[in-house]
C-alpha cells in the first residue's frame, strides 16, 4: 500500500465493480427460450441481418417497423445475444486488468500505468462494439445488394 490508501481503495472498488458486471452479464442467460430460437432459425439471412440492425438502432422509424412486423421479441432476443457475446470478450481481457490492478496496488506499477490500463479496458469494448455494429450493417448491405427489395432503411 502507498502513503495515500484512498487511491488503492478506489482502484480496488473499480476492479471489483468491473469484475462483477462482466461476470454477471456473461453468465446471465436472459429470457431466450426455445420458441425464440426456433423463430430465429426459421428466418432467412436477410431477415436476420435486418433484425440485427434494428436491434442496435435507436431510430423511432425502425422501432415502429419492428412493431408493425411483429418482430420486437426477435430484436430483443438478438440484442440479448449480442450483449452476452460482448461480455464474453470482456471476460477474456479481465485477467489482464486484474494483474495490472494487483501490480499497481502492491506498488510494483505506477498508478498512472494502472489508470491507463483501466482506460484501455473501458475503450476496447467500445471499439469492439463499434466494429461489430459495422460488421452487422455491412452484412445487411451485402445481402440487400444480392437480392434488392423494398425495406426499411436503417441508419
């Protein structure tokens, strides 16, 4: 411990909160049931891609189109599945964060380096989310280019 133990306590609290939230998100199964899985598997690739885009969209037009088509539950299930997928990635990086925090608290690593690691740990999931959202949108555009039909345009 250092002269100012408050910094160590704050770092440990941040570490424990991160650890708890990542584990809880990754292992909470959610309400995905067999009915949702069967409905999801019955859709073609283009419909799955559209629902995946609609599930990450914040547009009111997209939400209205989901309600009109009766696919709100499918979009919610898709959102839960993506949230769990992203939490698994967070779990993979968690041992690095624990190691850096333990080294910083023990005094073997400067607090600035520990803080930098925490910032990186917070930034990488955001970057991964952005890349995954772009991947979903590109897949939909590719499928729509193969079989163009009238559909709702999603931001």
